[in-house]
C-alpha cells in the first residue's frame, strides 16, 4: 500500500469505532435507546439495566471486537506485526487513537458515545495478547477486591501503557496508549468525583439508577 492509502486507515478506524453496539443491539432486540435511561451511557453496563443480559453481553463483545478488528486491520494492511517500523508504528498509533475517539464521539450517533473500557480492552488485545491479558487481569483483580467497576477501569487504564513499555520499551505506541488512558480517565471524571465522595455504586449494588441520573453510574463499558 502507498502512504495515501495507508492514511485512509485512520478515518476508517474512526468509522469502525463510531458503531455503537449498545444502540445497534438495543434496536435489534427492541430495547429502549441506551441514551434514554439509567446513566445515559451507551455501554454494556447501562444496557444491563434493561434486565436483558444477552443484550449487555453482545454490546460488550461488539465494543471490544471493533477495537480489536481496527488494530488488526491496520497491522495486516501495514504489513507490520512487530511494532518496530517507525512510519507504520505512527500510522498504527493513529488507528488506535481514531477507533477509540470513534467510540467516545461516534459520528453515527450524534457524537454521544460510551466511556471506552471495552473498546480499549479490544485495542490492547489487538496490539498484543499478553498486553491485553495483563491489563484485563488488572481490571479483574481491582474489581474483585475493591468492588468498584469504575476504579477497576481507571487502574487498568493507567497500567495499560506501563505494561506496554515493560513489554516493548518506549515505542511510539506507548504515546497512543497514554492518550487513550487520559481520554478514558477524562470520561470517568464523574465516577472519580463519586469515588472521592464515597457515593460511587459498588459492583452488585441493588441501588437502581434513576433515568434522570445521566452520569452518576459505576464505570460503564
């Protein structure tokens, strides 16, 4: 591929990221628009509030897969699986940031996207399965012991770039993952406030979210 075609991978990744599976799955299963209830966040956690576990699982899988597929598509078309080619590494960085921005600000859904946890996980597995597994393990451990989904997401976001540097050194991709980390933390700013105030919902909490409570939910995927 030439450079012009290679650069098209970045807007293509954004469009892939812009597919909100919370909205798509809800429409296919005749569920309410996820923007209209609970936290208002189009993610698996909010979809679960409908009581439809299958819809939530499909949303989670879809949001993770789009991150994974965008990165793998970039790696295949760029012919670079080692993350060592300087130009291709920067182009792949663009793909990573673009697909994540697509999830946060989807052009197909009025730029009202999710918080990006599942998509970020898919991105990490697309880069390297060990990196993805280590970051997912971090989420699981924090979630199990602290019982806060949002705190687990924040911890995983912070450790993702650190694990990358440990595995691959200071490659350009570390910068892209740092951008993803900062964006994910920014999207969880309300959750951070709730954690500091002691009002964040724990995993398994029986407290029901009110429709008007548009942002005060635990770490949505």
